[in-house]
């Protein structure tokens, strides 16, 4: 990769700059021949430019802006041109400021877990919690994942985000164990589940996986609690070296493994059966469409519950927001649920107080929230069409079976 800087005098307008860059890209797109090589060779050219308009403090600042524009062009597929003008300068400055603030928060404890209860649908009794990342901003506000997950992905920090949240969760486990023991001493045989999310970056990166395993070695899980990791359904197709061994090493440490947002991705029954999976969580998009007039999900939900039963897996329904949804799920065999009907994600002190009460009465139904505001810590930014992935997954399993009668 070769970088060159070029100062073009008497060219202080954006349109001539764009024309010059277009000419350069045209030349780069023309195949050229190398002696001894039979085919023409193409090169990708990334052109970044800025206009010297007096707003830059020094020559170094001009070069920095041009370099920034070149990096933005390099991020695009193939040859590309990017220009830093006044509006782009503000946009890039704001983006770099946000990146700097987020990186600082990640390093200095400004990213913290909130805890959303997972409950028994019949009694409202707390069975566990899912830890969800929140960003405590300098102004005192707390940002949901929808405000920083894409930023973390752009910066390549989703794996570090996972590890920081998990580190804080592990440090909080003794407090949960103490409250649980004092609040419900007679229920010690049933472990309280603490669920955390693993991003695709962590699952794909051997170094990040090793850091997680080392973290688990250092932090003992208190008696009466069990750690659970949630991975997206697409992760089951991961054939990278060490992935299955990584899951096995988690399982050996008595870490439960759950498939998150089940039904929206791609997987196979053989992988579900071969890997050490204990449960899956039904995506909220299915729960939202119970008894929907246009695209009801009732049959798909019944199918998923039957699948879980046949494979010996536990199942949790996510995104429960209404009593009608809760009632339907309970009547059709679902035991575990999670959603705003029971509780929003809570800071640590409120989660401990909630556990101390050992029971959750359904809350008033809040205004609709986005997927990430209501709990998604990582994963797809929008759910695919209802049942798209699930239909492929279950086609063979259901072959020849009549549909269950409607409720």
C-alpha cells in the first residue's frame, strides 16, 4: 500500500477537485499490463482531499485532514474519492470526539451493565438476569446500546465492550449471591442465571476468546449462581479454528450457552444437537406478533416450543410487553419470559432490590421502545422478516407433520 500527498495550487474549489479525482480514478480503473502476466491488472485508488481555506491552523492540520479523507475513501469498496469540506469537517470532528469519549468510558468504567430480570411467566418469580451494556455519559445521562453499538463496531471494540461488561458482572455476582441467599434460602437447588452477551468479534477472535477464559479462571462463580453466555444464531455456522473448542471449554466451566434472537438467523438442527447448547431465547419480533391480524406468529411459536422440548432445551420468550402476550405464552407451554411487562433493565442497586423482593408484578405498559433500547446488547440492528430464518431451520423437522390447531 502506497501513500502520496499532492499540493495542487490555485485549486481552492470543491468542484474542480472532484473533477481531478474522477480523472485519477478513471486512470486507476483502466487495466494495465505487466510483462509476463497474461491478464490486465487493476488497482484500487483511494483519493482524499481537503481545501486550504484558512480554517486550518497549520500545514500539519491540512495534511491531517487530507489523510483523514483518504482513510474514509479507503474504507469503501474499490476506488473512491472523499473530500473534507466544512460540513464534513464538523461531522468528522464530532465522530472523532464521540469515539474518543467512548474509548475513554470503556477504559475508565463509564460503560456498565444494567440487569433485566428473566422471570417465571406464571408467578413472576425471578429466575435470572440478562446483563445489558449502558454508557454513562459525561453529562450524567445513560445511553442505551442504540447510541453506541454501531460506534463500537466501527472502532472494532465490541469484543472489548463484551469483556468489560462481563468483568463488572463477575464482580457483582457475590452481591447477587448474598441477596439471593437471604431472600430465598429454601430455593438453593435452583441456580440464579446471570446471562451475558458475546459479540461476533469476540467469537471470531482467538485472543479475545482467550481473554474471556482467563477472566473466568480468575473469578469464581458463587454457589447458587450460574453464568450464561448468549450468542447469535449465525454463530452456530462458525467453522473458524477453535470455535467449538471454545464452547466446550465454557461448558466444562459450567457456563451455560444460549442462542439469542432465535428464529431470525441461520442455523441447523445438527449444530444445535452437536454443540453444548442448553437453551435459546425466542426473538421479540415473534412475541410482538402474537395474534397479529396480518402476520401472526402463533404457529411459529408453538413450533419453536415443541422443538425446544424435543431437543431438551430451555426456552425464554423475549420482549414480553402485554398481559395478553404473557397469557398466550403461558397457556402454550412457555415457562420463562423477559420484557418490559416485568421490568426495564435496572442498575445494579435496583436489580438487587428487585431480587430481594423475589417477585415482579407486571408494570404499566411503556411506550414502544426500539430493539436496542429494550435490551439488545449486540446483534442485528433490525429483525429480518418474520420466520425467514426459522422456516429454513425447521423445514425438514416439520416435514409431514400437520400444523397444530389455532388457539
